[in-house]
């Protein structure tokens, strides 16, 4: 079972739990008369269930690694239920429904949380024990294939089992005979063997066995949401980055940026004086932080943010984890992402988008482009307030190694950017803001 299919199954199960919880709540409230109350209540609750699923998604309920961390999942489930309850209260207040759901809603919250935790505990058991895993055969011997083997062994929630590893072509000749014996579902091929005539003949003989065949780069990308730099070249960009075919997407994206920027500016404008006052009271210096950054096609622009760092004894180096230069107010603004609000002005100017690679300083771009291959390809699109790397859940320091990892996430976005991916990043960004887990 692939990751997305598991997530869809969990979402369908959650939807079933929502309907079941309402039925149980009505029975608790009305007893034998609950059947007659179903049609009246479901009419008003049904639209609300979509909001509940969205809140569950934002809270991380569909992150499969939480299957193995039930304590954290329980905490997230309680928080999501409380948030959903508040949304439900506002919803029923606004629509002024003839149904009076006050008592039902209270019962529903408790019943849902109980049934939800029971269902997810069962789902966890099924995912761990009963659902079939995807058995892999890996052909190749590279640092990336070794990294893949190590990571898959540590992450059973991904649903992959490395059943066979062939480090040379001679050993791989046994592959057709072993596919059925070892129940192989997918074959992963390292780049050095991709064009080997003997291997091509072997794989051709395997076509009738209904298996998936991936090159190592594509499979790594599928599982981890990043493009491994060590296994791509210029030809990869020609095959995967089609700028001309994205014109309609870029037009839709720009329209969405302007609509949401207008809405957020009107909504946040009353809070500007309060944030400005807090910044000034906390430390000396200007309210806004201005810095030259590199945008699309290496165009320079001045990026705006609320100041979050002390101006005294600040040497201008990149921010590190737990940086002592960050003020108390700045720490809150960073974790909630409120420091990014002034960048709405950059969006209006056409210098930035809501979603895209984070813009870097000129000197860092010049330095990193000399040390990291293809670094400037991230400048093919507009930088964003939030991006695929920012919602990856991994803190990346200013080190060369982490800068390369950031680029790998940016290349994934560059290749796969779409309305769906932008929406996913936006929702995950909201989750980060609500959890105050930003950086």
C-alpha cells in the first residue's frame, strides 16, 4: 500500500467515525426517538464534517509516522477536537439553524474523540500487522542506495520492505526467478545500471510480472519528497522542468496571490500597531527589517519582515537554531510566522508569492552556487513566504549540507508545483502557525 492510499483510507474511516459519532450522540440524547431526529441534524452537521477533516489534516492526523507515536497522536487528536468544537459553535451561531445542537454538540465531541481514538488504534494495528508491505528489489551500490536502505529500515510506516539487494549485474541475473518467490512488487535501479544492456533485457523479461520499475532518483523522490542531487544531471532538468507549460498555472497562482494578499492585508492591518508597539518595547531598533534578497531570474529586491532580532552586536550572519540574537517578541513572531506579514507588500509588487522557495541573501546565493551544483535553478520561479522545505518538519541550519538538503526540497517543488501542492503547503503552514512550531 502506498502512502497516499493509506492516508485516503484513514480519511474515509474518519468520515465514517464522524457519521457514527452523530448517530450515537442522537441515541444518547433522544433514545428511541433518535431515528426521527437524524435527518434534521445530519442536514446541518454534514457540511461541518468537511471542516473537521480539514482540521484533522492540519493537526497532522494523516502523518503516517504518528501511527508509531500514539501519545503524540492522542495529544494532537484532543487539540483538533477542541478546535473543531470551536468551529462548530461558530458555524451553528452563524447559520441560525432551527435545530438546537448545544447538548448534541457537547455529547458529539466526547463520543467522536472516543470513537476516533479507538478507530485509529485499530488502524494502527492493521497498518502494523496485517496490511501487505511493498517488497523491493534494489539494483545498485551507491551512497544514495545505502542511504535509502538505512532509512527504510528505520521507517516501517512507509510500508516498504527491502527483500532483495543486488550490487552487480551478475547477481541481478537471478531477478526474474526470484520475483515470484520473494513476492517482489517494485524494482529500484541505481543510475550506474540504468542503461546497462544486460539489465534492460532482464527488466524486459519482467514486464509480464506486473511490477513497478523506478530509477533510484524517482523512487527516493516519491518516498521522501525531495530530489537527490547526487543522482541528477543537466538532462534531468530538461526532462522534468518545463517552464513553458506552466503559464496557465503561473497566471492562476498570481491571481490567487493578489486575492489572498488583499484579504490578509485588510484582516491584519489593525494588528500592525500592536505588533509594532511590542517590537519597540522589547528592544531598540526599527519595526521593519529590510534586506536585499535574490528573486526570480536573479532579480534583486528588498524583502520586508517585522524585526525579530536585536540590532546591537548583530553581525548579520544567518540565523541558527536557538539564536541568542532573537528577541522575546521576535521568538513569538517567528514561531507563529507573524513576522512574515509585511511580505504581503512584496507579493503585491510581484517580487514574491505565498508559496515558493525562500529567498536568500545575495552573498549566500553567490557562495552556495559555487559549492552546490544547480543551486541557481531554484531562482527559476518566484520565492515564497512559505515553501515545501519549510513544511518538511526538518530544521535546516546554515551549513553547506543543510543548504543542499533545502535545495533538494526546492527542486521537488520546482518539478511538481501545482494548485494541489500549493494548497497542501498552505495548510501545513497554517498548522505550523497554530502549533507555534515555526523557525
